[in-house]
C-alpha cells in the first residue's frame, strides 16, 4: 500500500466524501481528487492536516507503520 491508497482508505473508512475533505482543507474537490489519484503532489502542510483530521500520526499516513497511533498533541 502507498500513501495515496492510505489517505483514500482513511477517507472512506470515515465515510467522508472528497468534497468534504476538500472543504476542510480549503481546496477544490478536483484538487483533492488529483491528490488521491497521484496527479498532484500533496504539500507537507496538507499531509499534516490530513493526519490531524483522521487523528493518526504521519508514520501511518506515509505507510512507515501499519499501526495507527493518535495524532500527537503538544
């Protein structure tokens, strides 16, 4: 699995639409769809925001680990 599949699976597991996530990220649904399809690279700050939305750490989003850990809170 790669990180594109991981963010799509997280979105679907939460029953969120691409439009809803795009709204949370303040981007268009088309831009978010391009992220999931790999047509556009996801900026690091957006990856961090996605991890926060799904309450998982970046290691999970980036497929470094299969274990979901909560998003770290300072």
